């Protein structure tokens, strides 16, 4: 059974940041801002890939559980643009 047993500090920080950026942020910009707020997170060799993996797994789990996703992710300039899902902004 799928569930969200642990909150994700990285995901929560991304949501907090994106609330102030309604047009969204590219993955590298968002990861930079997360690292400023949470310097002990995303410290691996490739933090952008780590961020993508965290968000992808959690969004996929939401889809399986039929829960609305938190992010709208769109390719832009060979990077990913992350925005908050309008349904989840409230």
C-alpha cells in the first residue's frame, strides 16, 4: 500500500519558494534556492537530478493514490520548469 509516511523537507521548501514565483522556476534555479534555505539538503554530486528524483517519486505516488499532484512540470530550454499546480495553491 502506498502512503506518505514521511514529509519531504525538499518538497516543502520547493512549495514555499514556488508560492513566491507564480511563473515557476527552472530546475537549476529552484535547486539553488532550496540549497540556500536548506544547505544540508541536495548535497550530492548532481543536486538537480536528486531533486527531480524526489519530486518524481512523490508525484508518481500521488497519481497512483488518485491525489492531485502538487507540481506542473514542463520542459523548457532543455531543463524542467516547475510551477505549483493551480488546484493545490489554496
